[in-house]
């Protein structure tokens, strides 16, 4: 029996490569709702215990709190009432979600 056959016999199959990392999530829409906006993502996200880090901004208001309102959605409470058409921005990776986000992203509130 050759060396290769002996090694395969002793060690079994070659180890499998690790699975690829999940794709980054992207904001698909930001919609007005009572007292704030809901940001919808194209994949599941997990809100963790980290505080707001200023990564998500609205041109006319400041974020005061964040809550998960669905598997793909976050609610941002605001200190002022924005209007449809106001600009929003996700400038850098939010520390308060576990998944990697596509950044930077920007748009207007629907």
C-alpha cells in the first residue's frame, strides 16, 4: 500500500472548507411611522445590546432609541418628526446589529 493510501486510511476524508460567510445586509427601504422610521433590510438582522452609535442618521431628526420590529426591520425612535423625502444615511457598520451591513448607504424616506 502506498503512502497516500495509508494516510487516507488513517485520517479519513480531507477536512471540508468552512462555509462562506453570510452576505451583508442592505437597507431596502426607510418608511415613516408614528414617532420615527422603520428601516427594512434585505435579510434577517439581530439587534444586540450595544447602544446607538450614530451610524444611522436622518437629516432632520436625531435617533433616540432603536427596537427590532421584525426579522428584517428596525424601528428608530426620533426626537423630531421627519417628512417623506427627508434624507437618511447608514454611514458605517452599526455596532447594534450582529450582521455585516452594506455601508455606506443613503436614500430618502418613503
